[in-house]
C-alpha cells in the first residue's frame, strides 16, 4: 500500500474506472482493476447487446453463443411474440 499521490505501485485497486489521462500515465508493469467501458462486459444486458452487434458485424454463425434473450420489461412485447410463436 502506498500514499495516494505515489506512482510507485504495480496494481491500482479502485472503485471505478480511471480517467483516460491517468490510464495514459501508467507504465507497462502497472495494472488496474477497472478500465473504461468494462461494464459493457460485466453487465448481462450490455453483454447481450454487444453480442447482437457482433452477430450483425461478423455473422450469426460466428457468434451463435447464447439463446435468444430479452431485456424485460422494455422488450416484453417481443418476448410475448416469440413465446407464442415458438412455445
């Protein structure tokens, strides 16, 4: 553990991601536990949206890694339509 203003560390453990200007000052050996937009992977709803985007970009066959998913309550109508169609 070092003083908050010290730059002599290998790992910075923070409660949120760092500002870009701070990330640029890190050396190759220094690591952080959060990075910008990491919530895109750690939140299931954002992960799903990114997988859908990758399916559109690289093809459904390459990213057929999860079943059809719905974000409720926002996509409740789509869920009902899909359920009544496929049962």
